[in-house]
C-alpha cells in the first residue's frame, strides 16, 4: 500500500465552528487562534511532510484538523498545545490514537520545547504547525537550532513573514530573518492561504513555507555572525562601514582590512549581501578574533 493512502482510524476532519460550539468554546484572540476550515487545503499541507511515514511535531494542534490528516497518512504525531481548554478536546477526539501510541499530546508552550527530548522514534523527523504571529520569531529560532535533527519544517505563517523568509538580496523584504533562516535552510513558499480559509477570519493572508535543511549550514549562528547580520539591518540606510563599526567587533582600520579580505565593499548596504557574503565576513572576523585573543594572552 502506498504510504500516502488514507486509512481508517482517525476521526473525521473537525469543522472548527461546529467543534467549538460542541465543546462550548470560543477562539482566543490572545492565543492568535485562527483555525483552517478547508479539509482539502489542510490535506495538501499534510502532504508536504512527504510520502515516508514520519514522526511529526505539530506546533499548535488546536482542534486537531491537521492532526487527523497527518494520522490518516500514516505519520506519528506529537501534538503540542498550550491552551488548556483545547487539550481535553484533542484527548476526546483522538482517544483511539492516544491508546495506540500513534499520537502523543503535550500541554505546553511550544517555545519551551527541547526537541531532542521529544522525538522518540527513528523515523524521519518533521516540525509542522500554524504559527501565531506573536511567537513566529522564537519558533523559527527553535527550528534553526534543530536544523541538524529534522528532515524538514512545514510552517503556515503570515504571508508577510513568508515573503521575508524567502526574500532575495536587494529586495525590500530581505532582512535579518531572511539571512538567519536561509543560512540553515533552503526555503520554498508553496501555498498561499487566503484569509477566508480560516475561522475566525484574520485580517491578513497566510502562506505555507517548507524549510529543508542544508547538508551543512551556510553559516553557523555564532556571536560574530549574529552581530554582523543584526548590525547590517539595524538601520537599513547605513552603509556597512558605519553599520559594522557600530557593532563594536573591531576598530575601523581592522574592519577595512577584514572586509577587503572577505571581498566585501564597505560602501554597500547590508540588504545587498547574500548569506554566503555574511558567512565569508564572519569567517575572517572570527579568525581575527582568535588571533587577537592569542596576542592578548601572550606576556
């Protein structure tokens, strides 16, 4: 049987409005709760995990729409949900899958996940979820930190965030978030999800992004790399000569020498540099820092 063939077992796709009414609940704006209503669309998102049965950490399981379709496709699911009112709903809807071990439910804040303690099988590991805007940044940082542990990450985010993640150097949406994520992942924006596909309807459209880890990160997120990227985009109109000097990594003359060695023009602005450019500058800065520390240590 093909691994993507839908099988019996998980409950039907729970329609959000009816399910909330059944349990006497309302969506919580403070949690950024907007639930997808289109089963076909949710199944397309579930399909982005891939054909091979995987162990999926689902961030923000909500009412279990994506959970159900992941389980139907033969994946094992670790559903993370912090809303204490929704956890009993998930336990009731998925009682059978909890008993068989195909599903685990973690009542916790996804920002506090320690992934190596959560993944338990030797299946391919996938991160997935509809990320509320207010915690998108920290959850993306968690994904970057887990880059070596996962097969891919599939996230539904605000369209503005998706544009920033996939942006190319020189574009208006290219910034620090683009560089940090592209250093760890190849990023593909796969689906646009209109605001009308949610209940309740948000004020903006969303998009699905697939993050596929590079075999080796283009740049490690070291203190020097973070300082160079953040300074480059802190004031976008500043040329790198002024932006990087304000970062305090080295004196002006040394900065000129290091930039020349990295083949970076200090008259350029940060938004024109690729991830590879930032990685190259980071390498020469770290080499200089190592030698500078040795010089200081000598009597």
